[in-house]
C-alpha cells in the first residue's frame, strides 16, 4: 500500500519536471502540504520511481506484473498427496510434507481444500455391552436414592481414577490423527497385558490421595496401593471411616458395568 496519496505523488512529479531537482521538490512539498521540519517527506528514491513510472505508463503507482499466482497445488501434487494418505492415513501432515518435498501448509491446503479431508482424533473409550447401559442406569438411580435417604454421606465418599501409559509404543491419543474424508471408525488394537505404567489418584472432601505410580498388574497394585498409602490415610483420619460397618466405597462407572478391576483402595482396606 502506498504511503503517500495520489495527489501528493502527482505534486512531486510535477515539481520535479518543473525544477529538475529533488531538493527543490522537498522544499515545495513541505510548503504545499504544511509538513514540519521534523516530519518526513518522500525519499529521493521514491520521487525518482514515481517519475519513471509516469514516463512509462502515465501513472505514479508501481507496475502490476501480470501472470497467474504461483502454486504447488497442481493436479500432479494433489495426486501424490492423495496416494500418500491412502497408504498412511495416520501419518502426520508434517511427515507427509517432508517425504513429498512440499511445505507443510501446502500439504494441509491440499488435504482440506482439494481432498476435503479432516484430521480425526482418536477417542479412547471403554467398550460397553448391551446389558451395561441398563446396569449403569440402575446404579445411578440406586446412588441417588441412598443420597436422598441419608444412607451415604458425601464426606465419606472417595472418587478415584487411573490412567495407563503404555510402554510398547501404543497410540497416543494426544498426537494421533487419522486423515479421511469421513469418520473412518478406526479401531486400533493393542495387546491385552502390554507393559505399562499406571497412575492412580483419589479425591474426597477431606483431600487428595496420590497420585501413585505402578508398573505392575492390577492384582499386585491392590496390595502396593494399600501399603503405600496407609500413612496418608492415618493423616487424614480415615481409619475410623474405613472401620465403619457400612463403609461407602468408591463406586464409579467402570465398576458399575463390571469393567476391568480398579484400584479399589477402600474395598481392599475393608476386606
């Protein structure tokens, strides 16, 4: 975008044709447009460029170079990207760009604008059987009834969860993308008992338990968790809570549907 208006550029060209001096053009410009001594005026290079443009085209603006805008989104490159995605749909756009010797943004434009692809993110969920939905509903209704009847004290309720970090190179949902024009319904498979580290933590009204780290299976984690956390339970005065006749245990969705064994600290302590 030009810094000076068409009127200002035209004045400079006329003054230069009249006086044949850039210095005199500067003086005339300051006087005409009331420019202070500490304010800038068009440079010598700009004035001479305007004069040259006017002589060639009758305009002071720069010449517009004709021709189509250069682009790498050619049919050939679109075909290459399409073929690469068919072979490796889970490969990142960055890696595809490196292998095809194209820029990452060009590959992304081809994927989204030309191939109408979208990077789908993996969602890790627990598989539910047909009977699980009914069982979950019954569990929720039972818990609400116990809360209303005062059978459960929320201050004695511990809610827990754990996360598994695979050590065998399994898919990481945070950086996993599947490029496709529609939801691929992709279901990755992994070994049932692959090597992993489990992180467990619990939260209650009186504080947070954990987090604890385990590189063992679920059965051994029960014992390790109870042994490791005994001092923390005492500090939070939970022994009395655990010895109550009707101890409220941690019940979450996974337990309600009979899923994988959880790190049931309260259950293990009570038994």
